[in-house]
């Protein structure tokens, strides 16, 4: 058997799901049940030896007399499983081991960035909990031969196990990978974390972040909406300036946008219109939107320390009626960025208060800062006539705003 693949013990956890008497021990038993128990015991032994926490999740039913009623013999862990007093136990009522169980909060508080998952049933709780773990930013290693299920009318248990292992490891859209290995190849090592080139104090995983900062307040979460509320609409209509963030094949971009209030025109509570006025024709934002419609916007209101944050998806329109509607000084924009809101919320005032952005006494002396012409001269290694550019700039800007 190949040597165990070591995972860093300091940020790992072993997550064992629904390995309960009513599910594993009663006839007919699930596929390979006895061997699964042995493999789980071997995993727990390696985890404990390396100081990796062992977490058990047990499903329960609130239906009286149900085999999985909490505290009953069927709810208990299966025969032969080896537990220890310092193991951690969670109770769940759905296929999602993270839903209303406190598991996610526990992992975050203990700086866990990756989990090894085993248990029952492959197509239900293992599949759902694996996806949820990956969605939360955890790296997942699925013990390929230590999860199981029963035969079903549509497929044998062995086929179901193989299918879900293959499907889960094919998912590539989560921020963290999902791997699958035989249980015997999964090990934990304190040296594994030290063997990387990662700086000692780098924070690279969502679990570490959560442990560092804790959970957001209720107010920070409840303010999210999927449309413009009355308050958010009022902020937006008072905002003449925003930053448009986009992403594409050449990377991220943030572009300033402004117009007489409002800079963003409201089509409806979920749709915003951003006219693309005259500029330098670099088209960084528009090229990104063509490649990837995801956008984010940060809207500022002069003199107001709260800002408005918007996430959504955008498309570029050249509808003649839309262009004419958004004309300024008789000049229509070249195109319109149409944004479908997915999430909108206000950002608290701390950043602007700390910066003193709206306080004139904090503003720098403009004459001490480089002019546009000077920056162009430096960028061109002296080939650009920056002084001439600065001299002509006010008139050029005035005549080319729209």
C-alpha cells in the first residue's frame, strides 16, 4: 500500500458523518460496512496521533419511535467504532452537516482549513456535506472507500459510491479543491505545513480568517438585499460617483465613473444603467464584462460617510433608444452597461471617517502632487511633452466630457 499522503495537522479535522447503529448495523447492511468501520477506526487513530480533532455528526429524527430518534439505540454510533472523550459531537436533522449544527462555527473558531470526510450515505449526507464544506472555503479530502450507502432500486451501492466520488472530485468551481483518496493513503503530519514556502504569518484559508476575525454581527448580515430598498434607492440617487470593478482574462480592474447625480440610472429595483461616457478608449472594464459578466460597484455620496456596495452581473447594450435616453448635452454614450443586481447593502462609515475624505483640512496641497503631464513624462521616459499636455488639459477636458 502506498505511503499515506500527509495533510497539515495544525489546520485539519476528521469529519465522520452518520456512522450510526440503525444505518450501519441493521440488516441489510450498507455496502462494505464492516470494512468501512475498520477504515474509519484507522483514520481516527492517525488523526488522534497527530493531534487532529475527530468530529462525529449524528443524524436524528423528531418523529417518535423513529430508529434515529435522539438518544435511542439506533441513534448511537455503530458497533465497533472507537471514540475518545476528547472527540467532538454534533447533531443534525438534514443531509447538510453544517445546517443549524454549529459545525461551521466550530471549524472556524479552531482555524480548520481542510477536512477529511467519511461516513454514510454517499448520495445524501456525504454528498451534501462535502459540497457545503467546499462552498465554505474548506479543502476537502473524501475517504473514497470509507463512505458507503445501501443498494437502491436504480443502482447498486458500490456504483452509487463510485459515482459520487467521481462527481464530487470533478467539481472545480469552488475556491478550494475536493480530492478523494483511499483511507489508507490519508495521513496527517505536523511537518506537512512546514514543508511549504508559505510565509509564517500568511493567512491563506477561510477557516483561519474566521478564527482571526470571528463571525459578523447580525447587523452586518441583515442589511443585504437582492434589490434596491427605499433607503438604498435614496443613496443611489444621491451618488454622482462610483467605482466599477470587473474581472477578465487579463486580471482585475477598477474604474472610476461619474455623472451629474445620479451616476447610475435606475431602470427598476433590480436593474441599473451605467452610461459609458467618453474616455481614453482603453476599454478595460468593457473587455472584462464581455469575458466575465460579474461586476461590483461602490457608490459614494459627497459629505456622507456611508457608501453603497452592489454586486451583480452586467451586459453591454447599444440599444438606440437607451443611448438616446441617457444622452448628456445632446451626446449619447457609446454604450450602456446594464447591471442586474444580485446583492446590495450599505457599508458602514468607519473607512471614510478614518480617511477624513470629506474633511478639507485633511486634503493634500494639490501643487505638491504630480500633474497628469508629469506622470506621462515619467511613464514615457521623457519622450512625452508633459508641460504642453498640462497646458492644454483644462480646455480639452471641458470640451470632451460628453
